C-alpha cells in the first residue's frame, strides 16, 4: 500500500483516504482505488463504556483506538508528581504544552506512554480522578491536547473516545456516538473495575465521584461534555459490551462504512 497525494480529490477529506495502486500485468496501467479510512467519535459521561467499546470496535474494524481521557489524566499525573498545585493554571498549561505522549494498541489494550515511559497503570487512581476535571477545564491544556489528538487522527482509521470528540476535536467524524447509562449502572461498573484492580472503595463513594466529575465536565466553559447535534445516542444501561459493539457495527453498515 502506498500513500499518495490526492490530486482531484477533495483536499479537506484527503486525510481520510489511502490509495492502493494495482499494477495490471502486461500493461503500464495503474488503477487507483480510494479506500475510505473510517473516523469514529465516541463521547459520553464517566464510566459509560466508551473505552471498552472503542477497544473492541478497534479490534473488529482493524482501526486504532485513542483514549483521550488518558491524555488529560497524564497531564494530571505529571502535575502531581512535580509537586505542582493543580490550581496553578499557568504551570499546568505549561506541563500540557511540553508533554510527550504516545499510545499503542497491544493485546487488546491501549497503553499510554508519558514522556517516554509506560504509565498506563498510574493513570486511574482516586488521586488522579480527584483532580483531572479541574486540569481538563484549563483552555491551554485543552488546546495542547486537542492538537495532539487531531494529529493522531489525521490518517484516519481511528476511534477516538472522550468528552468533546464529536463537538470539538473531530466535528467531521464519519460516525458520532454519545454513550450514556444510568449513574447507578456506571458506578457499579466502575466499582467492579476498581475491585478487580485491588482498590476497595465503597460503592456510594464511587457513585458520588462519578456524579461530581460529570457535573464539572458538563458545566465547564471550554468544550463541555455534550452530545453533538449529529451524534447517535446509545444507552448502554441494559446492554452487554458485545451488544454495544454490535449496535455500532450496525450503524456503520447502514452508512456504508463497514470494512
Ligand atoms: O474513564 P472515565 O470515563 O472515568 O474517564 P476518562 O475518559 O479517562 O476521562 C477522565 C477525565 O478527563 C474526564 O472526567 C474529563 O475531565 C477529562 N476529559 C476531557 O475533558 N476531554 C476528553 N476528551 C476526555 C477526557
């Protein structure tokens, strides 16, 4: 497969395409086949099932999942480790500006490298949960991370999940999903996840923490959590992960976007 410049194509959509060149035997002809590389945006409140769905969907479609929440968590981690007060907006924005971040998808999991080190395990602690919504409300932090996210999505073949993907980061995404579930169900899922990771936190505390973060995320001035007008709402309260993934694959099929 080769990448080629796409003269004759709409250049605004150019990054969504790759070109396969086929050499026909016996002739000097080349046929250019434009293959659309899908771009999917998944947004929604805390623990609504975005990460798991994005990963499973990525496996099924052979695309790359990008966990934008992990990027805001990474800025929070570096801030706290540097002994900087998360209320110090200017310093936190500087950290985001200089942050080196990569994500790789391996064995069905997204691993996040922060300044060269795999910090995936350190990003989901109660301490990070406590501060991440404040850190992600700073416009300078968002500017730096959105730029990185757009660069990661540039070649297409991606599923990005977060809070502002359909509204701000990728307003031209091929499919936008707004994933919701009842607060109790979301807290139940997160409580179970924490238990499995060896963190014993009372259910009520997990629920309050989720509600607090949702409130902060949806009331902030810059890029609040909200459904894009053209997003499809997917209520996962009574769905299994398998059913969630199938529902999205069905939507892609209806739009002629399945591989
Ligand atoms: O996994 P969970 O839904 O609990 O959270 P996350 O997706 O890891 O996101 C952590 C936090 O990062 C959110 O509560 C938001 O404050 C922030 N975030 C954001 O502002 N914009 C995004 N695109 C993604 C996350």
